[in-house]
């Protein structure tokens, strides 16, 4: 039940951003995953979403086919596994604005979660560095000041990671 609701919501949120194009289920999922990843402090770029869709394309196609009747007002099947997202240009603009706001909100919430972990957990700076390094392959050095004062040093570390484009 929860998976079905999530897939319906996913399509409802992503389809309007694709108005004016013919797309496959893979393109729908790729667009949604790229936008979702952009809403978090994630090191992955668009290539991660593309890889997931490539590796699990049949699963995503099955999920899209399963919800097709429920999202018929948003996606018109046009044959050979292709869809035409339905809506007006104004709908597409509003959908992109919602994703922009979601992205900003997600980044702020991610920073707040990291700040909370810095206050609560021993070794939080090393944990965050390990997570970022694991996802990016880029070694992350934790300066002694950040290790001793993770909450105070976190904004500096965040700026460094953003400038180095280690996280987006």
C-alpha cells in the first residue's frame, strides 16, 4: 500500500515538469530521481539517477505501468512504452517552482540534521566525512578544530565541500 502511494505521488509530482515532451517511464524516473537528489545535500550528480534507472529499468517500467490507470489524467500513453505528460505550460512552471522550493527546503533541513548530529554524537565529523567520502570517492580531511568543535566548524566545512563541488 505504501509503495503504491509513493509511486502515485512520485508520478504526480514529476509528470508536470515534463509537459511538452514525449517520455518513457525511464525518463520519468530519471527526472524524479535527479530532482529528489538535488533536494538533499548529496554528493551524487545526475549520473547516479541515470545509473539507477539503467540498472532497474524493468522495475521502474513495471511500477509506471501499474499506476498508469490512476495517473491517466497526468500521463497519456502513446504506445511503445512512451507517454505524453498532460497539462499546460503554467502547470509545468508551477511544478518546477515547487521542486525549486523543495530543493531549498531540503538543503536547509539537511544542514540542520548535520548540525543536530554534531551536537548529539561523538565523532560526528568523522562520520559525516566517511559518508561523503564513500559516496564521492574524494578523501575528506577533518581539521582538528572541526573535530573538537563540530557544530562551530560545520559551516566552514560545508562551505569548503560546496566550493570543492564535493557536495551539491
